[in-house]
C-alpha cells in the first residue's frame, strides 16, 4: 500500500469504529480503532523509509516519533490503540472505555495527520 492508501484506510477504519460502537459491537469497534491507528503509523513509516511490517516495528516507529517530536502523548495514545487491539481478543473493556479509546485514537489521528503532511515524500 502507498502512504496515501494507508491514510485513507485509517480514516475509513475510524469511521467504522464509530459505526460498530453505535451498534454495540465493542469487539469490532475496538479492532477498527486499532486498525485506524496502525495504518496512520504505517503511512508515516512508509514515507520515512521505516519498517512497519510487524507490531514491533509499529511500536518502534512510534517510539521514534515520540523521541523526534518530544511528545510522549503520541506513545501513550498508540498504547491506548494497542489496548483496543487486545480487547478484540479478550473483550475486557466496557462500553465507556471503548468509547474513550475511540476518542483517543481520533485525537491520535489528528496529531499524526500533521506529522504525515510534514514527512518527506
């Protein structure tokens, strides 16, 4: 996928997360929130020539961005997305927490959007 395809996928997935949440499908809402965050990271990583072919590579990319921008909020928000991914398998988050996680991922996407637009082609 191209970086722009990752961005488009990210946007589609966060919309689907909200839709699934509205249908009370907390597992699918959680997984779509994770997917939205992961694809946003993949877009930046691809543009910067960083690996993004595993969970570990995504977390390394996030750490690089956190350090580069001196913004620990990026790391914290991505870990919230990771919790959503875990919830897809475990189902341990309640409705309120899933809603909060989706909200956090939405903020994460806004933050990464500016990083993406500043990233080299």
